[in-house]
C-alpha cells in the first residue's frame, strides 16, 4: 500500500513548527517516530493534507530529573527510556515498561510522546503516566500548558490535546516510585497488551502510605483502580491478593478479537497480583529504597 498524497513539512525550530501547525492544524498530523502513523498512512486509515516532521526540531529529546519528578522530551525513544541512567535511578517503573513496547526495532524508532499522543488504550506509556501521577506538556502558538494524565486521555485514540498543539514532554512524579510493579499479558512477544497493570507506591516509615494502580486493555482509555489502591495501602499480609480481587471486581472489560470480557477479567486479577507482589518484595527489581 502507498500513502495518500500530502504536503511534507520539516521545521527546524520549535517556533517554526508551532506556526506551521497553527496554519494547517485541521488538516495536519505530526510525525514523531512514525511507528503508529506510518502504518496508518500506508493503509490509508489516515489521509492528512499535511505531515509535519518533528525530527529536525532541537530540544525535544532531553531527560532531566528536577524537583521530585523526571521530565522526558516527547522525542525520546522507547529504547532510551529502557537504558537511560536517570530513568533507571528515579522512575524504574518506566524503565521496566519500556521493555514491553513492541520489538527492539520499534523501540529504537518509536517515541514516548508519539505513543501518548496516539492514545492507544492497550499501550504501556499511558498507564505508566497514570501510575506515576504524570503530566503531559503541550505547546502551541498560544503558549504552553500542562495537563494531568487522568485528564489527558479521553477515549480510543482521543486526547485533550487541541489540533494546534503538540506534546512536548512527559513529567513523571517520583513520589510514588519507591515501590513499583509492572506486569503485562501479550499473545505474542511484541504485541500490544491484552491487559497490562502498573503499580506505584509511596513509602513512609517502612509502610506503603499511597498506592496508584493503572490498567490497560479493559476500556476505551487507561484506567485507575482506586479499589485496588486502597487494598495496597498499609501493606497487610493479604494486600496483593486483596488488590487483585478488587481490581478484577471493579472492571467491566471490553470484548474484542483479542479476548473476551471474562478472559480480560481473569487477566486483570493475574497481572495485578503479579505487579502488586513485585511492589511488595524488597528482593525483586520492582522495589527501591525510599
């Protein structure tokens, strides 16, 4: 298949990029790593009049740890998230999740900003953002703004990003990075998740004082499970099992060609149990000292 005709733009500065997007917003798509957009173009699932390439714009590929958070540029690749020392030290949950994204070739090219903007409800980065109380940085000719992950994802492939805005960065809070877990079921290695669960916990005086549980693959967007979070706080002997039961009971999963609602419900229980056990085990990779 060949993509439809479109005008190609390759701005070299952020102001030039934003002005180009402002002029073409209703008819344009933004190209980051291309791992989602290019197949859609080739299959003619998308037919934009303009494609705006971010590849030549400087300043969108930095990673920095500041003031209790890690800020990641939108053009940072999945592979870099998997191997970066700042990510490993400050938000290891993000490092673990990066290894589940597609295949190595996809991780080499695909970007975190592109994945978040694409908003596939089975993708890894949206639930990592939710679990780590993340925010999405947006820019347009009108200025800059930040929006919480909970408010950003609205439906399948639909976000709060306006047509004339681009995702510039992701901010992950380190508050709940003390103990964490990530577990995912894929039918084949490299597939999107049938169900994935991210758990992130804050620790005070040796006890879990706050927990965040995010689930992919059960709704039209990533979802938090507050019932499971409540079960984890305090860290009782049965907390992981209680959280898994609460998560399974609270979701009403979709059914599609990848799995029935009942199958996904069982997966939610299993993956939540695994992720919660990782978060509770000081001997696992899913924990670090507070």
